[in-house]
C-alpha cells in the first residue's frame, strides 16, 4: 500500500508529463543553433582534484587522450574549473586546447621524476609535432620557479645553486614551462604564465603561431627564465602581451632552419636582461621581423641584435628529429662531423652562422638602467653586434635595420659594432629622441662586447658608438644629456672613419659636440651623401669641420634655386614666356620655382577663373581649345575636377595626360592623388604611387603629403606612416596630413602623441592642424585638453574658418558640453551643412530628441543650407534616442518623399528599425526589414535582437539571434543577448547551448577600456587592470562601493559574466570591469560633488550601468558615461537613456560616434582662403 506522500509525488510527475506533452504539441519546431564540430571535456570529470597537493597528472592526461580525433570534431577544449592542479609533464595532441578558467592554476611539479628522462622534453606542458593546439581561459600556468633555487648571491646579484640531487646539474635541473615543438597552428591567448624555472614559452619549428593577451611573470633575480623564445619558426604574431621577468623577454633564434615573418606589437616589457634579444643563437638566417608599439621599462638592455656564429651553407636546413641522441646519428658536412644532441645539431661553431636582415623596430619607448656586472650589457637602449662568440667563428652580417620613432632614456649610449668580416650595413635611425641620464651608481666608462670578443673594454661614454658600418642614415635624431657636466659624457658620436662609411645626417641634434676623439690627421672622414647637417659645431675639431664643409660644397642639392626669371615673367602677366622658361629648365627646376609660379599665376588664366567661379564647363572649353597643352595646363584642369569632387573625371583626365606623352610633375601627382578614393580609386592610386617612384617624385613634400593622405583614408595608416617617415623634409601640410590620418581612423591617442612630438620638434600649426587635433580629442572625450587647444587657437589669433568651428562643435558635444558647442554654433557667421550636422549629431547622442527636432526646424526656416543624408541620419537617430517615434516616422516619410533629393540608405532604415524596436513595435520592425531594398546588416539584426530582449519577444528574437550568429560568429555581445533572452523565457537548456557554442567558437570579447580625464591627464583602465600607479587604492575603493551599494539595494547582474564559474567569482569579475575602476578612481581623486565623466570604448553593460546609477544616487554626483552608442547622463540615480540602451546589441543600427572627419574633408573646401590662393598646397 502506497503512502500518501508517494501518491502525491506520482500525481505531480503525471501532471508534469501531461503539461510537457501539451506544450510540445503547441510549440512550433525551434530553429537549431549552428554548432561547429567541437567538444569540451572537464578534467574534474576524469578524476582531477584541484587541491594543489595531490598530483592530477593522470587525470589531465586522460582527459586529453579522451578527446575525439575523428571527423567531424575539430577542436576539443580541456577545461580546468577554478582550483590548483598539480602536475608533472602533460602532452597535448592535435586539436586540443587547454581551457584554464579564471581562478584555475596549472601547477608544475618540483620533483625530478615529474619530468621525462630526456632533458629536451622537460616542460610542464609540451606539444610535439601536432597541429591546432593552444592554451586559453584566463587562468594561470605556474612553474614554481623559486623552488628550483636555493639562495640569492648578493655579489652576483642573481639567484644561484639549483636543487641538484645528483641526477642532474645546473640548468638541467630546471624545466621549461610551456613548449610547442614542430607544431602547426598554435594559439596561446588570455592566460598567465607565471614563475618559470627556466624558459617560459618555447616555440620551436612551428608554423602559424598566434600569442596574444598573455601575461608572463618570472622572478626578477633568476637567470634563464626567458619570456618567449622563438626558434626556427615561421609566421609568428605576438601582441598585447605583458612580460615581467629576470632574463631576456623575447628571443628569436635559429638552430636548425631560418626564422621568417615574426611580428611583435603592443607589448609591455620589463627585464633584468634584454627586452628584445635577436640572434643569440644564429645558425640560419632571420628575415622579415617587425617590432612595433612596444614599451620597455627599467630593463638592463633594450633592443639587441647579435650574430655570434656563421654558416657558409646558404639555404641549407638541417631537419633532424630532436629525439635522436648523439650516439644515434652522425652527419658529415663539408668534411666536418656534426652531431645531434639535445635540441638538434651541435654544429661546429667555426663553420656555422647566418645573417640577419629586414628587421624593423618602430614606435618603441625604452628606459634602460644598469643592474649588475654579472648580467651582459651596460644599460644600452640599442645594441647591435656581429662580434663572434667563439674565436674560430666566421662572422655573420646584419643588414637593413630600421629604428623608427624610438624614444629612449638610458644610462648608456647606443652600441653598434660590426666586425672586419661581418659588417653592419644599411642602418636607419629615423625620428629618435635619446636621453642619457644616471639614476644608479653606475659610473660608466665601459663597453660590453660579451659574450665573446674583447669582453669589457674601457671607453668613454658616447651617445652612439659605431664601428665597421657601411651605410647609416640618421634623420631627426636628438641626443640629450641630463647631466652634461659629467666629464664622462664627452661625445655624442664615437667612431673611426676608416671603419664607418656612407653616413647620412639629416637634422641630427646634440646638446654636446666637443670632439670625435678617434679621428686623427691620417684618417679621412668618409661620409656618403650627406643631405643636411644640423648640429652645433662650434666646439668641433677644426679638421673635422673643414672636411664637412669640403664635402657639402660638392653636393648639388645644397645649391639654392633661383627662379627669379619665372617670378618676373609671372608678375608681368607674361604667362607664355613663363611657361617657356619652365620648359627650358625642365626637370631641373626646383620645387620652390613651381610653388612660386603657381601662386603668381593663380588668377591670370581663364582656366583658373573658370575654376574659381565653379564654371567647370567653361574651364574645360578653354582647356579643350588650347592648341598646345603642357604640364601646367593639364594639372590645372585635373585640379579643378579634383577639388570639386569629380574624382572619376580627374582620374580620366590624368590617364589622357599620360597618353598624350606629357610628363606629369610633382604637382600633377599631388593633385590627382586626392581623387584616389574608394576601392577602384585606391587601386589606381597604388599604380600612380609606382609611377611616382619610377619618376623619383616620392621625396617631394606635396607628393608625399598626398600619398600618405591617400593611404590613411584607405585605412593603410602604416603605409602612410612609412611614407611620412621617409620624407626628406616635412612641413605643416605633411604633419597635419598624418595627424588627420590617425584621427580619421580613430587612433586618437596616436594622433595626440604625434602632435606633441611635432610641437617638441618646433613644427608650426595652422587651422587644419588644430581641426584634426580636435577630431582626435573628441574621440578621447578629453574635454580639458580640448579647452586648452581652443584657448591656444584664440591666443594665436588664428582665423576661425568654418572647418575649425565645426571641429570645435564636434569636440565639445562629444566631450559632454553641449552648451559650449551651441554657443559656437550660434556665433558662426556662416554655417555649412556640416555645421548643422555636427550640432544635430551632438544633440542626438545625448538623447536630446526634442532639441534635434527644433534645430532641424530652424534649419528649414533659415533655408540657407539644404539637408543631406547625414542630416536625416542625425534627426532619425535623435528621435530614436529621444523616444519620439511618431516624429521619427514622420521625418522618414518626409525624406522618402524625395523633396530634398535624398535617397534613404541602409543606415536610415536602421534608425527607423531601432526606433520601432525601442517603442516595442518589434513585429513592425521585423516587417520593415523584410521590405527593405537592402540586405540587412549585422547592425540592423543586432538592433532588433536588443529590442526582442527588452520586450521579451522570444520567437522573433530566436530567429534574429541565429541569423546574427551566422553573420557575426565572432561578436560576443550577440551570444550574451541571445542567452539572456532565453533566460528571461526560462529556456535554460538553450542558455547552456548558447554558452557552449560561444566557448566552442573561442569567441573573445573585445577588451573593454574606460578612461577618465583629471587635471588634463587621461587615466585609462582595462578590465581587472592592475597597471595603474594607484591600483591598490582603486580596488579597495571598488570593494568598498560594492558593500555600500548592496546595503542600498544593488544586486550584481551576473548574466553579464561570460564564464562558467561560481557566483562569488562572477562577482569578482564584475567588480573588475573598467567602468567601475574608472568611477572608483574618480571618487578618490575628486572633491565631493564634482561631476564624473567616464568614456568607454564599448557598449556599457547592464551591471556597470546600474553601478553608475548607485554612484550618482549614494554620493550625490552627476555621472556622465559615453559608451560606443551614446551619452548616459545620470543624476539622482536616473539615467537619460531610460535604461534601454544597456539591453541592446553592441552594434547600433543607425550610426555610432560619427567623426567630423567622415563628413568634412578640408582638402575640398573652396571657401577657404588658402585653397583659393594656392589650390595645389
């Protein structure tokens, strides 16, 4: 007989089954989410404990071995939940990625028996001859390096005495941390590698390696704990890494084959040895290496290149299995017996080495200091040497090195040392600032050739020491001594001319130039082609000065141009005679002559007049009637088309010019390049660039400025920067063009830093320069900086052209000060459509819908300027953000009526869909998407998905979410919103599927970054950022805020966390969001009641939005947060967005922060006085 309780349970089960059957029959078939062929396994399911005491090696290896390898499975994620997993060596196999989650640590064992018998396989994690492998997850791999050393030697300033047990000695008792040997497609990202006992990350004979967002921490006093060692590998990218270790940070090497295509960028490095050490092992060649945008802090040496061994076997690769022992294999080569041992061939050092070529170091900040004599080096920021490590070695060579945009502060000078048999050739130092200062007790006076050669050599301290160099270009290099009274600092350049040839000095400045000690009367100073020598020489040795003077007088480029005849003819109006004079001089005429000619002739011919009155038809008629046309007439007509926006006509005319056998000059090229926009135009522009190089016009300032502007507008900012750095001379136009290029692409901090650099170098600025700078400051929302620039413009009494006023409106509105923006707008004597658009966009992004409508009505009433497509885009977006759905639809109908001659684009439809979605009219928005004459973009689907999330429309939302995952599988925001949509509907199985799909695709959220401006200083914070100098105060304040806000009702929204961790860990992750850190910093750094303004590079999440509301409510502060989509003005805990924007997709359907540079091209505004005077400038 059943009990009453059991009967109740049975009835409940039956009831649930009936409900389930009913719901299944009523529910349509769901759309299946796209699942890639991959799987995920957890080590805890295979017996791993994770207590840090018991070994989990067997469980981890079993998990790896259980990963399926047969199709269709592509990737197997081996997950480590939070915990500490002690292990001996583990071996990865193909298609396996270790997913060490945040809060988890993979801990390397410290016993000798934890590692294989062969020392070359001593790793905590090892992958050999496999493909598609990696490590990720946000956790830690820890090698317990300090447990392998016994004591610190004060005399040697290093940890010594390894834990030898008799089984091994010295280095052999210390395992490496992570190794990939002979692998293809390696990916290490979002992980911390900590305390290696020996090398940390070892990449050997690998192809296609991607390392990013990796933090490496090694004991600062331990030797051999290199950060990343790359050997014999091709196609390697290292980016956004943070390396703080005792020995060399990044070490490219060659043992068994060449190393090609290595790029290191956006990294931070601190080391007690060399930050970059290239070629410490160099049996084969290095080629195609780029090191860019790196910060090197307090390191013993900065950038280093070495060639210690040489190979006379060109293009020979020794592919020998690393498992072969010395007794197993013998290789006979050129009569020499070469054995394989440990990591491959131990090749006779008297025969082996190779060359280094084509290496670029750019945009690097270096500070080096002296640590101790036991470490090689003497605080050199840059050292390059071919000095052989062994006395019998044949020297290698180093060639084609570029050091561009380097700033260094060091305790010693640059050391460049070739050798008699191994020259350094074709070196370039471009745009470098080298400051020498003492901040330790190092006395200087030594040059360090170690390892090998002479060892330590007594030598006076010099700015740059050079020997055995063939070809050295020094351009825009400044040397400064902060303690120039020190008698050791007696020489900026130190070299013996008999070993150094072909030096080019252009704008080389030194605060000290007393003598070059090594020159005597028997030596002849052999400079190649010297462009310009710009350094104080009053204290220089007389014989040196005489040699410079003798050499300069032999260079035709120093002879001044005298276009007096041209000027006389032009001022008299004798145009034909002036053109004849130009034809006589031909290519010999100098740039200044052309410039003068065009300025004098600008109003003296019908073609020019036709351009000024914008009667291009009349101008073309005059042009066509000319019996003979030369380069000036062709260029004038091309310029007329180009400056009026008729790009295709300008390009077509240029092609006709070439077919007529008229040779274009620098002005022709500079003019036609401004028309090379769009995909087809850019391709033609690249061809024109090739023609420019063939005609040898690339060094002309106008051509160079137009080239870099063309590349920058096409997104090729690196090409633009390269062209800029190669210009022999720069003026305000070229400097402004490169600043504008960075600003247009959103690289605002780089644009600001360039402006500062140019100001330090004495560059003058015009209104266009400041307009470009204001564009960058608007992107940074740096209000104090913007006010400072505005004040500087006023003090300089620059003319307030409409371009500059538009930029000021744009800057103030994007920095949150609409009153300042409107005051400038109201006081403008002339307003263009761009002026109206800038103000409308400002109101729109602040959610001021009514102000947008009022301003648009005023624009209609004045009837001086016609609205364009951007105008309607701003109005529609303003109505959407302001909740004015009816007015927005009315405006859309007005535009569709065609009265303004504007066709609705996909962006306009996107704004209307966003407007309908915000109003809850999701079905209407979905119907409009179906009717659109365009294929919907991810931004439009994303807007609709956000609306479905807010208004709980699961049916449409599910369809839209699946479409988005097909279009944008890499966008983390889509996964989050779709999973939250499922969660609100109680569909937890679908939530789990979406999260698993996100993990399977290894979707990585773009790093969040927030910044706050205080006292004209931008303080930047990343998620869980610990790099700020006041980080402890910031995190302490953030924790204090969390406790206080919880007491006031704040509940962390854990749905914003993408990781599958417990609630406590989710709360910690949320607290580390960059917006919270910036707000906490603002509270501890400002007085009570001061408003806080924070800028975020992405959309603000729901939890941070709520957190900011509590900051406003509890502390009585006005909080303004500008995210990717709009401004959030919070007062008394209430936000101007109505709490809607936080639930929408990361991509808004209309437009985000439209830059003034997107709609305003300073090169094409004819109402500017300078353009009228000289349209070619």
